[in-house]
C-alpha cells in the first residue's frame, strides 16, 4: 500500500558522515547521501545563514538528502560551514560572514572531486549559501550554480561580473514573496550576468516552507541534473 510523501519521509540511500579539513586548519563535518544504485549527478549544498539558524539540516537540504538519492539517483553532499552546529556535530572555527568561508568551499569542492570522485556536480546554495557560491565556488570542475532565494547580501558587483566570462549555467529560484530579493529586484540585480536564468516561483517565500514549495525546489534540481526522473513521485 502506497504512502504520501511527507515532511518526515526518509527513503533508502547510503548515508555516510565525514570530516574535511580546510587549508586554514578548520574541521568541517557533514554527510553524503548516495543512491543505492548508480548516481546520475550530485549537489554540494551550501546552507543558509548560521547566525539565523542555517545549517546542513536546514529543511530543504535535509529533505533533498532524504529523497533525491532514491527518487532521482542524485547524490547529496551537506556540511556545516565553520562554527555551525547540527545534529551531526559542530564544525570548528567561527562564523566569518562569508570571508574565511572561502576555505570551506574550496575544501569541500576538492573533497567532492578528489576523494568522492563525484561527476556531474552542481553547487546548490540557499540564501547565505548563494553568496558563498557566487563569491567562492569557482572550481572549474563543477557544472554550475543553483541558487535558492539569493539575497545578494554580501555578493559585490565585482563578484557578479566574474560570472560574465564564466559561461557555466546559473539558475536562480526566486520566491514571489521573498522578503529579501523578490523576482523583479532579482532581475535588475542579476542583469549583469546575461546567461543567468531566473525562475520566479509563485506563492513561495524565502524559507520554502510547505510541501508544495519543497516539491517545486526538488523538481527544479532534478530537472537540471537528472530530468529523465521527472515527475518526482508524490507517493511511495
């Protein structure tokens, strides 16, 4: 008998915790959730602002790890940036408002490619994580950026201009009712990057609360990485 996919649904995957060291001596804790079968691609998840409660278990990322390996064969890598705590533990160091976090991003991308040997890897940032992606995720081996609720809080005009010549895809999911950067403002701020795609999501808010919003985000991720697995199931 089938069951409706709910907030607490956890589907089968190979889940393994890890610790990664950065170039400046910080230990980052995280988890990788791999499909039981072949992987069709992967996401490295950069979480929302830790001083506002953001962490690797922020609900979109936790639900992605709980569902996408089984539903779409997508590997999900999550971690706590420096000074951030979740049920898995606390990464060492202290929050640096996206400055020293550059070492976190560099270490995690190296881990994904050099140790995990992931293929078709995309960087997925949410809120504060989008600033980290735009500022620091420049490793030429990843396929592109997926931005959820980008606030452009610490991203400068020069940071944006970098991506003019880097032609990798950038897809921004912008909630209709985002309290930081709604769609019309996002179009103006991102206009400097001609190839950046903005997807305005009707009815959604910055935190993507509610199963319809979660389903939309996971669908858009799958559309980019493993489109043949759409539509995602709503029952299991």
